[in-house]
C-alpha cells in the first residue's frame, strides 16, 4: 500500500496547489490527493480562465518534483440547495482528473432535511448521472463517501457502511464506488473491519483521520479514539491495494477557537515551518503503520 496525503494540508497557507505539492513532496510523500475545494474557494486553478494551461502546469510540476496525483476530492457543497454552479464545477474536476490520469474522484452526496432515504437516493441519482456520463468518457471513477454522524434530528444522510453500500448498489454504475473515511466511521458503533468487509471491493479510496468519536475533528491517527488495527485488518480482509491517504486537516486548533488576545497576533496562525514538521511526522506515522502490517510500498 502506498502513502498519500491531500493538497488541502496547505490550504490555510497557500492557494497555489503547485506550492502545496512541493511541501508535500518535501515531507516524503510521493503520492497526492488533489483538493479541488481550494480552487473553487478562490476561483483559481482549474476554475481560472486559463485552466487548460493550468492542467499542463500542474502535470509538469508533479513530474518535475516526483509526485503522482492518485485521487482527488471535488468541492464540498449542497447539491440540492440551489448551488447552480456545482454540476459544472464538478464536471471540471472530472475533466481535470481525466487529463492528469487520476482514477478516483470523491464527490459528496446530497441531502435535505425532511427527505426520506428513498427520496434522498432518487435525487442523488439525478445529481450523479451527468457526472458519471462524463466520468465514463474520461476513465474516472466517482466515489461517494460515508459522512460523519449528525444529530438525531438532522437530515438523512449516508453516515454508515450499510447505507453507503445501498447507495452504491442503487446508483448501479460501473464507475460508481465508495471512499471510506475512517474518521467518520469512528463516530459509528460498527467496527471498522466489519464495515469494510460489508463494502468489500467497492472501496476504492481511503480518508485516514482521527477524532474522539463525538466530533469530526480530522486529527492525526493516535490523537483520537480510532482503532487502526481494526482498519488495517479490514483492509487486509478485502484485499485493498489502493492508497492509504491522509485527510488530516486540523493538527493545529483554528485561531477563532483559541482565546483572544488583541495586543499581538504573531502566533494566531502557526508558522508554515511547523506545518512542514508535522507533515514529515505524518509521513513517518503512515509508513510505520503500513510497515507493521507488512504492506508498505514506496
């Protein structure tokens, strides 16, 4: 299994994905997940007027520094709540994945409070159909992931393995599969190995992150209650051979969650040097985990 992490690791420091890729590679990672959400928030990158030239530039950067783009995450939004640009923006992601040879694109499913499971599935089929038509032409898989658990009175959404499997089987398309977020799953009662065995070969990508089981914190493994042995045994049981991809966005607490101090804000945002040090640690952590199970690949 090969280690990867997301360009979103550096979204708090730079909107330039080429810069993010360089930091990730300097930390030891040879494989990366491209976070299209950064581009969408700034309307740059693949959403710039010169997006075709941008495709070439990112491909050249990746080749020059020795990193490979292996999966991607579409922008997060609410497809059923009047985001008129979402389909077109997500289609742009599919096109970029096709150009860069990225096989798997994670796209969040939609939800609205008050809808039943059947109604939610039907609307999601409408949402995913044009994406899958483009994905089939581009040689890309669309992956739907398990969400984190919401409050009991929230809308229905897919936050567990049985419902995730139901969604994949309902859409029933050869280019439609699952991404498994182990942090989101840590907020559920079902053991991860059991959940992974249920999903089986539909699992084409991972998001590796941790939490305390109550909040979707996106911590590094071993900082929360996630049981990695359960994850690793489940992955072995289903013969998973794709990438072990981190999605650890929150090593540092956000500035607005810390106590205020108006006199000085020099440390309001931790320096990028500290993020770089953590990124190196993240690589070593992942390598250690995979080596313990005899499945680390360069």
